[in-house]
């Protein structure tokens, strides 16, 4: 199991705000890699995430989320156990929680800790190369906050060694 | 309502809304399946350089990006009037079969699988991929995960990326395969055939040996006599990458066989006010409403339709499986919607065998991978068979290759009329006395899940569970019950 922290930035590049994870990934990748972390920017989901999460001790996932309960551009921290509220699982879709559960069920060495940061977005459904204005103006702050969070997680992880 | 129908559900695979109208006795009088499909891509494409279309259209969804990438690449061949070199064509077809194999395995084990491997009436907590693993065992679960992982790796190696490939260019592919890479690919080809045959065994052991399941597959609730369409080669055998479109009638006779360029002569689209999806139908038969039979232009695509529209499979073990399926189910054509699951496994075997054939073809490592286009672009049409049916791309450009018009006929659309029939028939068979419960929900879902519909445009989501809503109305149009799942 590798101790190197993995930071996954997820998104869909052709949907307006849904690309926020990808945009932040591009912004932070050079810095995070220079700090010794592994960064992947992915337009993937489901079981294909298993390929990336297997044998990782710690992982961070940055993705868009639309709860309607937070301000646009706010970072929502989601714990894997929070996904319990969405049980029972359906046969239709495989997301992060299903991938993690499958890894556990099959002894595929899921990460000891997965930290999920959802960025509350306004419009994740419109096909557009542009993000919403509300989100665009928050980019620099979001980048800084995510970076801070990753550093904090990395420190915590190194203290567990 | 608009927000529920369009906004929360468009980024997930297999979303839908069903409206059920009851009569005075509480029995289903009519059921509607609403499928809001994003068709904005045609507009989105206008003004773009046409060479970007294989990358743009592969983002239509995260489930079948390769199907769009390939249809788009073939459209560019046609548009620039250039054919791929022989090695490039073989590389494309090999990659495409790897994709089909991986996608079909996903449906067999994790999307459609829970209905049969776990059981249609199993507790809903178990009716998912984790339930499948619990039923078939950890070893099988690992085998499926490992095989899909290796298939994705192979396509990443050849096509640059798994989910949004970047290798198709007009006249060929972007990179050759080295001799060393070919050796690895051959090994995976061998493993793939074993995996596909193992999958057939699992299906036989769990599904076909269970009389209750076989009765369900052959039940009237899931049966429609419609036309069928699929790509066939020169011997009328199933082909996913190329060929002519063949249509067979409900009685199994060849009704039409045409080149993709003639699709507008054969296929038209009907529009209904209650759904965003259009209903393609056979123009020469005509739209007669949501009815089945020889006089109705309703048609079907996807695995069962492809097998019905063909005269066989081009590889030996797939041909054996093809013959066994039709023999067991009473001969061609088979009209049982749920037989799509079996047909999908027959196709899985074909995809694996064809992948292996091409992996061992010495021409696969030939560096002559591209004919450079020199013609001025104008219009192009490309077709392939997506896992869930026939996919057609059609672009028109100016002389600089800037898109003026794009038309995409996606696989799930071709099935939309028959899926509407399926949901209506299943709901009528199941909804009695106004009772709506989770078991009903699943049995109605099974009516469209067998087609493996793909309405997704997103490649990821939270919470990771499909939003679904059923509205039940009385005869006077009064809403009497709404069953929601994962919707506010």
C-alpha cells in the first residue's frame, strides 16, 4: 500500500459548473505534485475509480455537488459514511460509495481514509465551456482552500506513520 | 416538474420518470415513460472544427464514449472522402470490440445482473452489484473487476484514454501498436474469450437453470412483436464496427438493407408532447402509434435486435451460443425483451473472439496507420453499433471544415418507442387495485433496463444513486400517489 497521498479531481468538461473539479485540478496539479502528492484529473466514475483508489492509504476527492443547501462556491465536506443515507444502492449507477464498498467486499485494499470535498455549484447540467459567474469569481479562493485542506490531510497522514 | 424531469436526472445513466394512469378499479390504464435526453449536442457542435467532433461527442456520456468517438471518426472519413488504411481499420475494430466487451460485462454483472443473478424479487438492499458479488462469490467478483480493468488499460494504451479516447482521426488512427504491446494484447485476447465463455456459464447456471426466471423472460408482460435493426457484414452476420443496416420484420423476414448514407430514406422521427425524446420509426411502414406488429413502424435495436436482424455470428463460439439461444427460445425472431440479457452474452463472446482474432493479426503492428485526407469537406455520415444499438452521426460543414449542422441518432432513441410499449405493458400487467410498491417499481424498471438504455451525459455523480419518480393518476387526471427515490 502506497503512503503517497492521492488527490483525484473529478468532473465533466462539457457541462458548465460540473467541470469545477477539473479546473481546480489543472490549477493545483503543479503545486501539489511539487509537494510530493500524486494528482489525477479524471472524467471517470464508478468502478473505474477502483483502479485509482486501490492500494492507497489516503485519498482526496474533489468533485462538484449540488445540494441546494449551501452557497455556490462553498466547499462541502462529505465523509464516506455520509453516503449511508443514500442506501439502498440501486443497480443503475456506480458512484464513489459503491466503488468503496465493492473494494471492501472484494478485499481490494481501499484507502484507510477518503476525504471528499464537494464544491457547491449552480448549474452542473447545461452544456457549456463556461462556468457560472458565481463560481468563476470564487476560483482563486477555492484553489487556496482546497490546497490548504490537502496540506492538512497530508500532515495528518504523515503523523499516522 | 420541469426541474425534476430535466435537471436532476440528465447526468445519470438510466434516469426516467414514469406516469401511470389508473382506471376506476385502480388498474393501470396507461403508463408513460418519460426520457429527457439532452439533444443540445447538435447545437453545441455548430461552429466547431469538425476534426474536434470525435472528442466533443465522446463526452455525450461516460458510458459509451467509444461508440460516439468511433461513429464520429467514421463520419470524418466520409466527410474528408478518405478510407483508413487496412492496419488502421483493424486497430479501430479491435479497440471497438474491447470496448463492447467491457461495456457488456458491466451490464451483465452489475446493471442487468442483479435482476436475475440476485433475483427480481430479492430485497432491494441486495438487488445491486454488491448483491451480485455476494451471490456469485468473491472470486468471480474479482475476476470481473480484474478483466474490466485490463480491458480499460488496453484501450488506454491504444486509444490514449479509456473514457474519452483520442485516437480516431480521418483516414486512420493516431498511433501504431508496437510488437511488444501486441504481445500483451494477445494475452488479454486469450483471457477475454475464457472470460466471455465463463460469463455464459454463469448465465446458464443461475438464470437458465431456474424455471421461474425462464418463465419471466418468456412471459407476455415482456413481449413485443416489432421490427429489428442492426449492422451486418457481407454475409449478414453481426458486426459492431461496419457494414450495412439490415431491418427484419416481426415475422423474421428481411425488410430493408441499406447503407448508412440512406438512413433518412428509411428512418423518420415521431414527436410526443409528454416527453423530450423523439421516437424514430421505419418511414416506409409509417408511424401508427405505440403499437406493435407488421403494420407499425416501431423498431428495436441493441443485442436482441442485432441478433434478430442478422443471420449469425462471425466467430465460432459466438455462433454456437447464437444457435443455442434461438433454439431454446423457439426460433427466430425472438420477441422477448428480457432475452436481451442472453443476447448480450452471445455478443460478449463475439466481441472477445473478434478481439482475439485481431490481436493475433500480424497487420495490427503495421506502422501504416493513416491515409492523409486531401478532399474539401462537405458532408459525412458514419455508423456503428453501440452496446445499446445503432448509432448514426451526420455532419455538414463549410469548405473550411467548420460544422454547419450535426444530427446524432443515438441508440437509445431507436428503442424509445418499444421501451414506451414495454413500460406500459409491464405496468398494466403489474399494477392492480392501485397498489404501488417497490417490487412493482423494480419489475417495471426491468422492462426498460433490458435494453441497457443510456441517457447519461455525466461522467460522475454524487450521491451515486439513480433518481426515479413514478406518478400515479386516476382517470380524471388527479395525482393520487408519487413514489420517489433520491429526489427532493
